[in-house]
């Protein structure tokens, strides 16, 4: 059976224009959860849905080396990071990162974030309008650096957050947004690379179990330290995705604004808060796709996957699949009341196993931080959302309301 083929000879411009809807709309058009097209002048198979996610995260079928386009590596993930490794090298590097993600450590980061948030509320109350994306990004930068053992002065917070935001904005961008991401990546790798060198020389003490300590002291299969730049990439692979949670926090505030009945329902109800957070991560867009390459040629559901072919799993398309998520375009947190935690259905940060697969190592941090943020938005402060453009441009990747979501009239409660 041949894979349905997009008629366009080259779809890169359409992908940039249509963004998050590119894969889902074409699957609907072809009446198929698989189609092929050409992206970046290369034949590419696109997938969506739960069976597709289960296939995509099978390491016997796919590799990640060489799958992510170079612009994304040079800005978002860093060259040589865990996302592009396979087999034993990936297992060793992933084990290093997961050793940091203990339940106690995750709760500790949550408490640090709470402390930062609550200390900031009186400042927001006095300052007038607040851009939530900017403010929460800085809170997360301070919290994750303290948690990771990374020294950060108050004067550096704005600059470091700006560089991290630039990296997050850049992978699919062209022109100035991409250039800012390249510059942010260069500065950030130099910053944390210096810290790693200082830890290795004994000139800087990093707490036992902290990301800075674990990554600085990690050795490869030959007993060698990671090269400075690779170690810097992996430390940023802890810091950067944590700061990117500010986007989910903005989306949570947007959901509370659009669905105000949930504000009262969430107060003091931890299970409901977690379900609300899961629906935020399902409904709103973070990154549109994940990329892999076929390890060896195989057949799946009658379709041929040739060796070396690039394959994209639509993350947004899977999270909005109508057969997987009834009424996918409705925001319905109650759908998670009895959700069994299927690792291949909710995939905003990848699918499969956290410890051995290519699912985001920091997803549990995301859940913890988002739960804390929703609690703070509903139970520790009140605020207004003044008139502004809150529309999400699904052609812009990653997307946010253009305003960054402005709030005012902040007042502490509880």
C-alpha cells in the first residue's frame, strides 16, 4: 500500500505558513494518519495518532542521529545533546539526566518556584501592568538556577532569561529571530561552560546531586569527562526546558481567562489542578513535531518506511486527534479525571518511557511547576486581564499571545 503523497513538490513554505496545523490538516485531507511530502528538499513521512506515536518511539525502528534539522540543533537543543543520541550513548546520557529528576528534587524545585512567585506578588501589586510571560520566565530562571546549583546574580536574570527565550523562539524561525537564538545559544554555552570548568578545577562548589555537579562530574564509557561544550549543552537541556514552562503558565492563565468557571473549581483541589494542567498541555501548542530517521527499512500497516527516511510525528496533531481526544478543539479538563497515564496519547513533550526513550527528561518538572503556577493563579492572588489581543497565531512556532498576556490589579489573597 502506498503512502498518500502531498501533491506539492516542496512543502517547507507551507509548513512555515501553516505551522501547528500542517500535519493534522493534511491527515484530514488525505483521510489518513500517515502521508509523505518534501520538507527542506527531502522526502519526509508525517504521522499522527497513538499507534503512530508508539511506532515512532520504538528504538528498534528509528534513530535520532541526523534527524533534527541543523537550525534547531544550533539554537534549541544544542549540537551533541541527548536528543540526537541513540542506543548505549543515549541510555547513558539519559540516565545521567534522569538521576537528577528524583521526586524529592522535583518537589524542591516546586517549592523554590513557589517562593519566587509569592515574593514577587507584592511587587506586581505595586508596579501596575505585568507581562506574565516575561515575569514568569524570570521567576523560573531564578528558581531553576538555584535548584541546579548554578550561581546567578540579580543583575544577570534578565539577560540570561532573554538568551533562553531567544533559543526557544529560534528553531523554526528565519532572519532576526533565528540570529538572536544563535547568539543566545553561544552566550549561554559560554556561561555554563565556564561554571563546569570551575567545578572540575575545584574553584566552584556545586551541591551534591545538583545538575551542575552531576553533569560536570559525569564520565562517558571510557571514563572521560564530557567535553566542555557537550556538558554545557546538557546543563542547558535542564535549564532551558524548565524556563520554557513559562509558556504553559501563560496558557494556563489564558485558559482561566477564557473559562473562568474553573477558577473556583480548582481552589484547593489537587487532582483537578493536575487534570487542568494536563489539558493545558494537550490543548495549547508548544512544539509542533518531533523528528527521527528510519533505522532499517520496514513495513507498518502496509506502508513501506525506507532506511534513512526522515519521519515527523505531529505532537500537536496527535494531541488534537479527534479519534484519540473527542472534541479536541474544546478545552475540557474533566477528560483527565480517569486518564490512565497512557505514554503514547498525551505527547506535548514526546512519548514513551522517560528513562530509556526520547521523552523529555524534564516532563515531571513541567507538571510540578504548572500545578504550582495554577495554584498561585487561583488561590494566592487575584488580578485582572485588561483588553488585549490574546489570539494565538498557529502559524508562528512556537506561539504565544502577542502581548505575552498582560495582567494588572494584582492583589495577594489567601
